[in-house]
C-alpha cells in the first residue's frame, strides 16, 4: 500500500480499539459527517466505499488478516458506518450497529442479565415498552418501573431507584407528546445514587445533530437509524454509541452483537452511511420547516393545541434550549434573526390537536397533498399519522388518556420539501377537515 500523503484526511486518524477517530476535534459536524469513516479506498482510489458483500475474508495464516474474518463479527461497511456514528454522536468513542433500533434495544436489555431492575420514562416508544414488559420480563425477569421523568422531582426519582437498578431509560422528546426530560438532572440523580445505574438516552427524535446526550453525562446513546440518521425511509437499522471510558461495556455489548447476530447487512450499512453524510443539512431544513408549520398551526382557528418545543410559547422551551448540542446551538443562534420571538428550529416532529376529533383528523389525512398518512418518521418526505390508532394503538385507552394521546392528536414528521408548500398544504387540509365538519 502506498504511504499516505502527509496532511491527507487518513493521516489525521488514529485507531482506538479498532475504531478510527478524527484527531482534529475542531472539525465541525458537517465535516465529520462527510469524511469520518469515508477514507478513499487505498487500493482503487474510490472516494465512496465499495460495498463488501463477502461473508468471509482470506487469512494469510491463522489469525493473520486485515481485521475482518467473518461478516457477522465485522464487515467493512458496518465498521465504516460505526466510525461515522462514533464521531457524529458528540462525546462518543465507540459505536455498534444493529439490524434495527429494536434489535439494539433488545441487545442492551439482554446485557443486564437476570432479574435486573430498570427505570424508564413512562411514554417510551411502544416497541421498547413491549420489549421491556413482554419479552425481557418473561425471558430474563427484568422489572421496569415506568416514571414521568419530565415532572418527577428528585425524591420521586430516588424512590423509584433500587439497590439493583442497573439502567435509567430516557427518551427526550417523547413520542408523540414531545415531553422534555432534563437529561443532566436525571444523570445527576443517577450518579449520586448508591446503585449507580447507567443512563441511556434514545436520541432517535433529535438525531446527533440537535442533541448530544453523552456530553450531558449519559452513558449510552441509542438510535433507530431507520429515522433521521439514514433519513430516506429505505433502511431499518439501529445503533448505540458509548463514550471513551466505557470500553468494558463496549466489549460486552460487542460480544453480544456478534453472539446474538442481529447485525445489519453491508448494503444497509452503506446506505445509512451515505444518508448520514447529509444529516446536518437535512436536520437544519427539518427544523426550519417544522418551525414554519408549528407557527402556522399556532395561528390556525382549526387547531386546539400545538406541541413543538422550539416554539417560544412551549412551556418547556428553556429546557429545549438548554438541551441543544453545541453545533445545534450555533445553528439556532445563526437563525435567530429570522425568529425575533425567541422560537427556534428543534427537530422535525410537530404534534397538534385538531378541532373536533377522529372524524376531523381522518378528513385531514384525506385532504393533505404533501403529507402522506404513514407511520415512521425522519425521512426527507413529510408524513402524518394518528398515534391513538396507529403507532400507539397497542397502548390501553386508559393509559393513552393519561399520556394525552387522544383521537384528536395528530403527529407530523415534517420533511425537507419547500417549507411554504408544506404550510399551504397543512392550512388547506385543516380548512377542508374542520370546515367540512361545520358544513355537515
Ligand atoms: C424513539 C424510537 N426508538 C426506537 C425505535 C425502534 O426502531 P426500529 O423501528 O428501527 O426497530 C423507534 C421506532 O419507531 C423509535 O421511534
């Protein structure tokens, strides 16, 4: 192999336990998204990594190989994606990719062993709730205490923690009511408790662009890469990212990743890495558009309530501001001239309550031109859904009522189309949905 030219990007990387890290922390988010894990191929010069479909790799003598033996254990495209993710999730040093966000959740919870106790935010993603209560409970005796981590005071969080509590599971903002958990506050309580539970943050909704939980003291960040990181609604995949000091935890989880084998394919890894290269651009546009749509909803006579933490009127707006990653804070600052009221872009998810109920909501979905009625989120295209009957339909009605998930609650995943087109679409669909009911 030809020696690497001094000053080339490759020259600026070192290997850390098999994971490459950029030596130049001053490289911005967008630079890292484009370059880390994407060195030109030394044998061909290809700027974009080739897709390595081989399941096995030649050994020049037993154990003498180039870092790859068998594709479940490690694959060049998965390793490249893991390098990208460990760099993008600020504060991260190691990343492990899995076949879905749910496989990632399963592997993390399996790592806790038998009869562990965890505390979870009460409106956790439905699939995570299902795994905790119906799989991990039966198979490994996992006990989960669900708690309103947004409002619980220190005494209430401490009361939920036990001597055998191994993990606190956070999502912020939560889905679909966008409740905000103050991550440093929960980390502080966890660190002071004698059981020293790990703090995991499912950062799927914010993506590594808007929030950096590892910089706020979290131990593990989890992503459904299916959503913003891949960003094109064509890959199902998940990952965890860990900070430098959790090397033993990383080794344990890597052992489980290989042993359980719920790993992504080379092609999916390649697609997700390609998607991640534009994460910063997409997230800025998702945020700008979501803010435009949220403002339009706020002005609409056909809307009872808008939930978007970036709006200055949101009751926990200041928590949202404090939670911004350093790169998102710079972006928000640069946008501030456009937002004299103090509102700012804060991801692409907006929820609102339509005047009326199920009938009006159904008419709204039928009337939108650009928002497609569909589950999932985080793709370039705008989506709309009714959580009560779709993503959260498996939650019992009484529980849904406590969480505020009624038949009038609509969740939007605001895409990166022209923002003004999206606003016009929402306005005309609301008119058709609610005025239609007034005429009826
Ligand atoms: C917040 C969150 N976490 C985890 C998951 C699970 O990810 P996947 O669908 O990739 O298994 C989802 C899926 O919607 C999610 O919204």
